[in-house]
C-alpha cells in the first residue's frame, strides 16, 4: 500500500553484493520535524512548569527583588540584616575573574533575594489557600453580602490578580475536608426520613447509632490519615471502585452523550463539519498543553480544580479482568476513524504543522469515498468495547496481543480521540418532537458497534453534518467535556467558518497521503466473542426508552422572578412530577461538583427532602391556598439550596459514607448500616448540564446558538435518569431515560408530568400577590 510505504524512513534489501539501503528523504524529513515538534513541547512544558511553580510570583518579580537588594546595598542600607554577609562568608574561596569580592557580593545578594522571593511565594500561596478555604460566601443571600465576605473577595482578587495559567491555582486549592461521622449520620437520617415509615426509620436509627458508636471511629481514623497523605481522600477510590472496577458494559450504564447546536446549522457537508471541528479540537489541545486556557472561576474569583482536563485527549480505558486501566499518553498525532465497518488512521499533522480545516475535510472525504469493504470480523469489532468488560479483557489478551491486530488496536487506543462517520442522518426538528429523542438514542449507543466506547470521547458525525459526542465517564465529569465542546462550537462558528457552498475555508493540499486503512486478522473464535458482545450491548440499547424535549413556556428568566434558584425550581418540579407518576417518593440523586477542592469531582445532593415532600403533598391535596403553597415551595427551595451548598463545600453525605465503606472492606469489618446505605437504589438520578463556561460569544446577541445538553441511561432498572439544561432565559432542555422492561416507568409519561409540574409551580407565582 502506497500510504504504508510513506511511513517507512528507509528500506533495505539483501543482495549477492551486500545490503542495499534506500533512504527516503521525505520520510526522514517528517521524522526530523516530528522530533523538533516534540522537543518544542518539552520546552513549553518545562517553561510552564516553572511559571506554574512560582505563581503568583514571576521572573519579573524575582528581578525586582534582586534589584531592590542590590540597590539598597549601593545606598549603604543592609535590608538583609547581615544575611548577605553570612552567605558571602559561606561561599567557597576561589580564584579567577569570577571570584572577585564584587562578584561574590552580587552572588550573595542574588541568593538572598531568591530566598526572600521564594518565601514570599510560599506565604502568598498559603494565604491564598487559607482564603479559598472560606466558603461562607456561598451561604449568604443574594444582595446581602457581609463586610467580611467583601474584604475576603478583595484579598482573593489581589492574590490572584496576575494572569493565571490553567494549573496555576492547583497547589493553592484546599484539600477536601473529611466531615465528622455524627454530622454525616445525622444528615443521612434526615435525608431518608421522608422515605421511611416510623418503624423502618426507627430501625435505621438503631443501625446508625450502632455504627456511629462502635464501627465508625476506627474507620474514620484511617480516612483522616488518608486525607493527610493523599491529595483528595475520595477521588482515586471513586474512580477505581465506581468506574474502573465495574464489570458491566459501558454502553448505557456509564457513557453519556452530548448534543450539537440544534437550532442553527452551519453546513450539511459531513466532511467539512468534521474538518473544522477536529481542527478546533486540536487547537484546544494545544492550548491545554501550553496551559493557555483560563481556569474556570466561580463568581469570577474562586478557582475550580482543573486536574480532570489533563486526560481529555490521548486517553483510552483499557479492559482488565478485575479492573480497567486508564491509559493516557502525553501526545498523539492522529485520530482513529470508523466508517461503514472499516477503521482508518488519519494523521493530524504534516511534519510539525497541524493540518488546516480544508485539508482535514479532504481526508475525511477520502474515507467517505473509499469503496473498500470491511475485512472479516472488522465491521462489528467495536462491539467488544460495548459488551462485558471481562469478555473484552479476555479477547484482547487472546487475539490482540501480537501481530497486525495489536498494531491496529494500538492505532485506535493511542489516537487523540475517535471519530465515527455515520451513514444515517439526525437533527432536531421543533415540529417533530420525536426527532430529538432519536438523535439522543443515536448518540447514546448508536448500533452498538459504530462507537469505540473505551476512548475518552468519540466524535459522531451524521450524514447531514449534525454532530455529537459519546463520552467515557471514568476520566472526568460532564462539565469538563462541556468546556471543550463550547470552545469547539464557538471556534467553528465564529472563527473558522465555511464558504458559501458549505466547505471549509482555504484550498486543500491534494498531495497529502490518504488516511491509512487499519489491517486486521480476526479469527473465528474472536468473531464469536464479538457477536456475543454485540448481542449483550444491543439488548441493553433496545431496552432504553429515551425521551428528549424542549420546554418552551419559560426558562431561568421567569424562575428568577420567583426569587428562587433555577436548579431548585427544577428539582422540586421533578419531585412533584415523580409523585404524580409513581404515587410515591424515592431516593433522588443530583450531582453537584466539589471542584473548589484539589482534585475534587462530585458529591450527591439528596433532593427528596422533608420540605419538598411537604410541598408536593400539599399540591396533591389541592385544597391549599396559593400563598400557603408558595410558602411551602420557598421552604423546600431554601432547603435544597442549602444542601447543594453543603455538598459543594465538602459537607455532603454519600462520598464520606462511600469512603468509610471502602475502608471497612480493606479492614474486613462488617457494617450492616453501611451495607444497607450503599445498596439503596437511586430510582431518580438527575444532573444539570453546565453551559457558558467560556464566553465565546454573547448569548443575548446569538440566542439560537444553543446546544441541547446531553443525557445518560437510567441508573436503576425501575428508575429514571434525568438531565436538563436551563438554556438561557426562555427554554429548558430535558433528557429522560428509563427501561422498557420495567412496567413501572415510562419516559414520555414522566416527561409530560415534568412539563405540567413546571407550569403548575410557575402558576403559583402569577398574580398580584405572587411576591408576598
């Protein structure tokens, strides 16, 4: 194959006259440029490491300190209080032009200045860490900021005013605190009170009391010890035991999807759309490598942890028999592409230069035009990543550990990310509500063998140019991929653009080597495993009912007029909708973030509270005055907001209990309380999707530039998964999942209840006395 030959730097042939070497100047040129590019990246990382390591100091501030010390010396003022002289006496004696008294004095002052500078940096960092440990600002009412918080905000701004790099604040972020056992147990009992009758609640109280008095103190000591030693006492165990040790298929159970802009369309040309989007993604990766992305800041002053971004690209989940492994590479110069049952390797660079969008469009079009058929066993190969993890691990070891299969698999697993070119079309048509649900289903699982579910993310391109993402969950949470997606869609639309005919700007280089077709040799035994995994995945996919819809009557604009948090408004509406749907309350999971702490990920907000159930029951009775219902709603909203803030500030319930459970397993200690807590099913699992993390454009000026968010599969077999995005002032997108196999759930029915619940709550605040 011609493209394979171009990847070889030299060839040799053994002849009767000896060995004949044939060097390829072009290939050697590419290797040379690649090496230069690699060294440039190393130097950038070294430079960034130094700048990050001395933040909030800088080389300029060091020079200022040195000049101040030297200047004071010439003015006969010893600001070192004799330390410079001590340093000078400790310097080794020597001879030569560089050991004159003047040189020794300058060297001593430089050493003293550097020490003072480093002490200053340490002091500023510790002060900033102390300031960032204060979370009282989160619990103050809007418009009622205390004088203490105002002074705190000024101090934080002063200490972080210099332009930060992506990871500048990492060492200044506080560690996630370990809550006290009594506080966690009390909050837990409070959370289950509305779900249990008196007898069951009393039984749980007894179990909790026994755990708190007998088992917990020993477990807590180990957990506190870990919190002192480790950067974060939760995150590594959460990643390992919740994600990597799970043997269940990733499809539906773990991976989630992200939708494209749905109200506008830049082009209908599949290859052109990918040309711009892939180029924008590599631009983002370059910024990530150079740490040029600004850290996400709450209120514009409180930095969020950025560590999850490190594994966004060049990352693959490798299956294992007992636990999986996240393989992350420092760099990758290609993407893996799937189209019509064939796998391709598409280079992103020519030498050291990133391919232009028009060149990438050409390469994707070449794949689309390639008429070659799939090799035996190749078409459904990716189903291995959709089936059971143990089966995939065994097949990988048996059939992909050597030869061309290993080389081809390496090309996929070492790719920057995965691209799926679909032959079907999907889009959102506001006149056809089912179109959004079908679009979501295609992103969530496809046909179960046209996505590589192990990659950190798969870019899915439909035939009509609509895009989306399928994302593996272990390496990071949804806001991280959302940050990338916002950058990509904003860059594609407002910076790269398209021609009038819908193609990428510029003229492509037809001399580029075509994408390389990956070669496989898949035996019959492996094909049987592939087919088995495909059947398992398809059974899961066919059982998922997904109902996605755009709620148009109002958005956060009207909700704010109700003087409540938009998230609390939606969460209470979900409780009302669920009660109407099932006639009872259930344990409810809402994901919140703990990224104000170093290496923080998520915490659970238990949204079903005594206050929210009291409001729902009052609504169900239908005999209460609007003023009474508004009062109950505000109490429920206030409670929800307080719980959300507690979760964000490290005072949640579930991560602490989870870690105590892990410690108990390590110690071989049995705890009926922890066993029961960890086995409780989340029949309503919810998540709000972050938006506008990056200001790539003005949403007021471009109101139709809205993504529809994304979704995930149901957590419990007889439960619902709900994700929602409060998309601007006037609309909300919902993604509701359930299982057809459950007679108790129906995603569309629940969606209709959500619609009505939102309208009914909003109606409480209509009228002249609504603000009372």
